């Protein structure tokens, strides 16, 4: 018996981002093999590459989000942009770029709250409560 398509999207997205947070913690705490004793520049490059790779993952999930709804699509577009800006900030060691990425992350969180409220409310009430926009 297969898993419905929408459950694949959610399961892939949210289990992957759970893994992101666990691995990001290990990266910034220096507990990943090979990073012990790295210079600041090397660490910035490692974090930049890490964030860029997650930006690529998020970009292809954004393409898949085209089939969910506009609210979920907005979350993934915002998150893709956030990852790219944070990666640029890490590669260049420019604090202002990193701060801009942080603000974009906060905006992404607000959009995600809206999308999650829309999904939970629609499930609870058995009908859409707030607009999410139809899938394309």
C-alpha cells in the first residue's frame, strides 16, 4: 500500500529539515569529523557550502511545492532565498548579508506559520478557513 502523494512531500520536506537542524548544530559546534582545528575562513566556507547545498534541496522542493498550494509554495520560495543569502553571507563573511539572511528567515517563519495554520484549520473544520491559493 503506497503513501499518498501529499504525504510524500510533507514527509520528505519535514524529515529533511529536521536532519538539517541536527547536522547544522553539529557543524557549528565543530563536532563533525574534519572540522576540528579549521581556520575561520575554512569554517565560513564549510558553512556556506552547507547552506548552499540545502538551498539546492529547497529549490527542488519548491518545484514540487507548485503542486501543493500557493501558501506552501511561498514558504519554499522564501526559504530558498533565505538559504542562498545566508550562504553568500557565510562565504563572504559579510555580517550585513548574514543579518539580511536572518531577517529573511524570520519572514520565512511567519509565512510558514500562516501556511501551517491554514492546513491545520482546514483539516479541523473540514473546509478552507483562510486562503492558500490553489495548486497550479
